[in-house]
């Protein structure tokens, strides 16, 4: 059994549009620079080259990752640095705000000697933490948030 639990959100569409616009501007000003116009064209070519590099770097850095559960392993599949965690190695799962998965931004997995920080995923930690705790069979009590249970009658 192989279950995809979550993926990283795609990069914003405006970032791709920004890169395309910067490329068009860079080509336009490069043609003007080669054509003999030197004053503003030099500044514009350098400026648009830097902007294009920044937009391209933003697209590359926001690479996609997929969180997959198998019966024996948790896999974080991504182009560079894929991560595999054996089910037996997991000692605990929590959000980055202790005791409050609904307030958390990311999921932290305790793997004995170190803690693995998952990237921001499309599934919120409030749903991922209990799901991963059940899968690894660890710290079920920590999944409940303080105050989530009904108050005893007065």
C-alpha cells in the first residue's frame, strides 16, 4: 500500500509570469544595447538580468515534494535530497507549536537522535500530526489539544 498524504503547494503563478516578462524585457534592452544605444540600455540590461535570475531562482527553490506513507516507511519524495524514515525509527510526531497542531505551520518528526522538519505542505499539521501519530503508533495523547475536550460539569 502506498498512500500520498500531502504535497507541497505549487509556486505562485505570478512568479512564472514575472520570469517571462523579465525575459522579454531583457531581450528588448539587449537588442537596443547591441544597436548602439548605450546610456539607459546598460542599466536596464543589468537590472532585468538580475530580476530574471531572482525569479528563476524562486521557481527552482520552490520545488515540489510529496509525502508518502507505506506500511514500513515515510517517504518525502523530492528532486534533491529525498528522505526515507522507517516506521520503527519514529519516536514522536508534533507540530512546531507544542501541544497545538492547529496553530503549527510545519510537522516535526522525532527520529531518536534528531528531529526532522517537514516542509510546508498542503495538508495542515492539525490533520497531519494525528494521521502520522496513528501510522507510527506514537504519542496519541499529544494529538489532543489542551481545552479540546469538554469541560467537566460544574
